[in-house]
């Protein structure tokens, strides 16, 4: 038997999550005279403290992987200054043309200024659209991550049953324990996780805030609440029913038809892992509570502020566009008279709750100027 265990250890030396096995041996004597040794049970070598530290590291790595992925995508949208296709390059080119047009009479034709402005506004429009696309991608990735977590919860419950049953009848459950620990590690890449063992071989798995997901074969899974933060009077809906988890939806942990579930969304964000990082990227929305903006929300806000500053700065020049009509596409409730304005599609004074106003996504050169460049005069 010892040879079998040694061979098993050698064969699995490169297997992820494998723990070395050893065979216990006891000396045997009769009447004080040694009679050799007898073998006992197979022991799985595991260091609980080391596994806990590895689990925490896995959660941190999962968080940073998501953050790096989305930050790299946003950085690519802005472009590298000096490359000729970055936002800063488009802005500098437009400013150079505008300065030449307004300062040196006839040195830059109006059509050149308009073309440069269209490049700049087109780039802002595209960046805004692509950041919104990244937020939608994060919505779907949150749902996918929660479904993956629920799969791991099911698998852990099944393994708990097999391990506790096997140990009760003296079977070697080392391979099953390795599988369980590997699944815990995979779950830990999605969110902060902590574990402890019961004497019967069952493992209890919870979030780092103590929300129990697995206790033996008793399971609680992730689902959507679709409620305001802090509200616990919602009925659990399985996450498998979702195509995406949008910023207006909240996340709970429970069982089918169980009312009064706690809202765990903010706990998942602070707990780290891939799901927390995804929620932190796309941000949350609530009509009743003020929540920190996600990183992608912040990038959208920065672009909107840039578009507004561009609008105000160009209007502060001595451009004469007195024949430009008001933009007819504005919402009448928030419209402003855009006569004499070089740009259109911008809310100069957005309301306190801007809602879906997206200046970077809608800014454009005023269509009347595009149609008639002669309206642009110094």
C-alpha cells in the first residue's frame, strides 16, 4: 500500500491543488515483544494557514485582473499622445486650426476648422459609446460570474456529501478533498471567501463578511433582488434567470422563494475578487441612495465635463455665428437657445440629476455650420 501512495504522490506532483499523501504506521507488540508494524489510515498533508493565505491572494489577483483588463481598454480609447489618433492629438489639432482662424485672418479656411471639430467630436462620441459598451459588458460578466459561483456552490455541496459519507466508513477521501479545495480556490477568485471544517469532514464556506454559502449540503445561492440598497423585502430570483445584472439590480444570497433577503451588493464590492471588481467598474445606481461611482461612470463623467468645457471655451471666442438657428433636436424641457453656438448637442446647465444626459456622446458641430461654412466668421 505504501508503494501505491508513493506512486500516487509522484504521478500528481504537478497536479494543481494536489496534496501529498502519507500512510500512518503503528508498532505492534505482544507481551512486550515487537511484532512489526501495522498500517493505519491515509493522511492528506494540508496546511490550513497556508491555504487560507493562498485563498486571500487568489481573491486579490482576481480583482486586479479585472481592473487591469478594463483600465487597459479605457486607456486604449484615449490613445497615446503623439500617436496622431489620440483624444489629445485631436484637441491640439483643432485648437491650432481655431487659433489660426480667429487670430490670423484668412490663414485657416472655415472648412478646415469645421473638419477638425468634427474629428474631435466624433472621437468623443465614439469614446462615450465604447465606455457604455464596456459597462454593458460588465453587466453581463457580473451575471456570468454569479452563475459560475452558483455552480461551484452546487459542486461543494456534492463533494461535502461524498467526503463525509466516505470518511464515516473509513474510505480514503484525499482526492475528493483536493477537488473541493480547488473549487474553493476558483470561487475565491470570484469573491472573498473563508472556510472552516466540521469534525465530520464537511466544509463550511462563507463570504468574508460571514454570509454562509455552503454548510455541509445546505446551500444558499446568488440571485437578483432588483431593489433599492438596504431593502430586504424582496423575493429571491435565481441568477440563472438573468441575462445581465444591471446597475439598478441588487444581489442577494438565499433559496428559491425566500423573502427578506439581505442586499449583498456592496459587500461583494468591498470583498474583492472578479465580481467585486466588475461591480466596481460599472458602478451602481439608486434613486434613494448616494452610491460611489464606478470607474467607468467616472470616465463618462470626465468626458462629459470635457465636452462641456469645449462647448463653453469655443463660445467664448469671437466667432460670429449669428445666423445659426436653435438646435431642433433638444428635449424642450431642457433645451437652450443654441443660436450663435458653434457646437450642438450639449446641455450647458445639466439638471442636478443628469440621468441619461451624455454630452460627450451627443456633442457635434452645429448642423447649420456644417451645411454652410460661410456662417463661421471672425
